[in-house]
C-alpha cells in the first residue's frame, strides 16, 4: 500500500504527538523523519528547520489554549479572570510537554523589549489583557497598568501550573484548593476594596 503524501500538516501533527509523549528536548528532525518513515532531508520540503517545526506545534497549542479561553462565559469581570486562570492551568495539566514548548515563544508586550515575539502567543495574551482591561473599566480592579495586572495574573496561574507539574502526589481536592487559592489571591490582590 503506498504511503500517503507527506504534508506540512502531517509533519506538524506527528511532531506534536512526539512532543506530547516525550517533550521537545527528546524530539529532533531525525526522530520525526524516522517516525514518518522518511529521511530527514524530506522534511525540508515542508518546514524550514527544527525551530519552524516546533513553532508550528506551539502555534497549534496556543490555538487550543485560546479555545479554552473562548469557552469562558463568566459575566462578572473578576469571575472571568478567575475562570481564565483555571482554563490556563487546566490546559497546562492536560498537555504538560506541549505547555512547556509553548513558552519558548513569548508574546509581544509593549515596552518589554523581548528580542522575539510570537503572534499566536500575543493573541492569547491580548485576549487575557482585554479581560483585565474590562475589569479595570468596570471599576473592579484597583490598578492603572493593565499589562502589569495581566502579567501578575498570568504569573500566578503559570506558577501554580508549574508546581502541579513538578510531580507532587496531591489528591484532587488538594490540587484544586491550590489552584483556587493561588488564582483567588492574585485576583483579590488587585481588586478594588
């Protein structure tokens, strides 16, 4: 039976599966090619290089995170921020290796001076930033700088996700309490009294 033609989408999906299973550090162009039963040079018809391939996988993961964010339907601005934080943690826990890959590609932040920025990451960060701006506009947050507030909330969600991914054997109730406490503390710390 003839092999289906090699496509960029197929190469990216196979790479995603390998990263999901083993982490990006254990994936190479050669390992991707081997798993597709082709030579590594055959991949260059579909990707520029290793970084292009990993960036394509990260782009897909940012799209999945954005889908989780889009599903948040809380009307109250503070509840919305909490739900976005939980959605972020849930995504990280569902796909730990892919989550770690995503943050090789930072968002563009005004004034941050990062040497690179990644459009899909910027899109997701901008979505969260808009939720923060909505909470400020509604008079629910006692901050003036929406970017700092969004980064603060992201730091809390990212930090609790990383703690949970460290391998502690928390039961579900303890893990849930840790997530809720970290996210609530960060939102409440910015809330207007």
